């Protein structure tokens, strides 16, 4: 039995990742309308009624927009830390009390084991997640303005990782954003650039990672081809073989990725 991953949506306009085994299916974030997410779950051949849990990384709209709707419609438990619950409570609407799950430690849902780790972002208590099934591990790390030793340690040894490749720094600097927003994106609590993503991946990849997916691309400050090429070049410079070698691939803002199995 395999551990499977599909990115339903990834980008600054909305995020939703699906992870499953034969017995258990979870979403990480649900940052688009309930309708769109429900449709994309059906499009990839899954059943929205069989979602066992939604895990939330942080309270920004591009991660929580559909959380409340999906929880109410399909009676799905929602997991987030206490501060994130406080911050998203108003925006996601009422969630039935039995579906409010406050994360204080590692969590078991069906045959998945889920572990949160801290990231650096302008939200109250943002996290990335590691998801384990038997000896397999998937890591999700987006929305972080800097890469701490803790992040590197947390995502090492993953079989599949989704890494934020948000922007090209030059495109941000010469682009149309007002200066305050440029500072936010490039700052310590903003987002990871293509270069930072490449560096991070090159540091953690050598211990058996098979699949690396780039995600959370900015619509204004990046292109999929640029993100891919920048990261690929950094990996090749560091002596890492890519396609063939590790599988480096993209996720998309407006459609689902391929379905990967590890
Ligand atoms: Zn965010
Ligand atoms: Zn985001």
C-alpha cells in the first residue's frame, strides 16, 4: 500500500493538498471556495465524503477560505493549533464543536501520523507539516520567509516534498507592488524565493528524496518555467541529477498536479 499525494491547488490565490492511503484521506489547507475544492477532489477520482480531516497551516485566506464550508458539508474534523483557531474562527464560520481539533502534539488520523513544525511567516503561529505512513514521509513547507535549522531538520529524509518557490527576487523588486508589500514578500516573515527554494532543496535532498514539487508560486512575481529552471540549475550546480535523478515537478494555481505515490 502506497502513500499518495496530489496538489489540488497551489499558489498565492489558493492552496489545497490531498494526501491519502487506501484507508485514510486528509487535506492540508482548503484555501479556495468549497465548491472548487469539492469539484477538484471529484476530478481526481476521490470522494469528498471520505475526507477524514483538514489540517490548517495558518489563517491566511489562501489557506482557509473553504475550510468551514467543507467541514460543515461533509462533517470533517479541522485540525489547527490554538492560536490559528483563534485567528481563523471568524473567517471560516461555525464549525461543529466535535470537529474543532486543537493540535498540541503529533496527531494520528487513521493510518497517517501528522507532525507540525514552525515556519517563519506573518501569521499568528504558522506551521508546515510532515505526514508519515509506515516508513514513508511527505513534507509540506510553504509560506516561510526564512529557512531555519529546524525546518531543514524537519523536512530531511522525506520521500516527497512540496516546497514553496514563491517569487523571483528581481521580479519583485522591479514589479508593480508598493514598497511595503515588496518588503513583506522579501522579508523574514514573507515567502521563499526560487533561489532559496533551490538552496533548501539541495541541502535536504541527498538522503533519499525521490520527488520534489515546487508550489505556492506568485502570480505577479514568478513564472512556472522560471521557478523550475532556477531550482533545476541550483541542483545541477550542486551535483544533483534531475529528471533522470530526482523527480522535480510543478504544482499549479488553477488545476491539480499529477498524483504521486511513494
Ligand atoms: Zn500566508
Ligand atoms: Zn499562502
